[in-house]
């Protein structure tokens, strides 16, 4: 059961709802079913002390020249 975000077209309330496939969501404020499904976004947090992600090493330094995607795979 996914959680969706909605905005009510009648009273302009924004809310989240756990929606099953056989139910029609309604606004918790005015009980309208005239809703707009919003694009859900997620957030992450990062510590200021966290190191920056490392980039892949240059060609020839992977330690396994015969591995997938390694230099040995290129002609």
C-alpha cells in the first residue's frame, strides 16, 4: 500500500494518504474527492564532516584488469 501526497482542489489542503488499489482517497478536511496527486519527493541528510564520494580510479589501477568494465575489456 503506497503513501501518496494529494492537494484538495476544493479547500486547497495538502495531505498524505495510504491508498489501497480499491479505495478512492478523500480530503480529511472537507471530504472532497476532487484531488490532485502531487509528485512526492524524498530528502536525505548529509553530515558536514562526511567525505565527498570518490570517483573511479583511472584506467589500469582497478586491481583486476580482467574484471567486468576493466581495461582488459577494451580492445
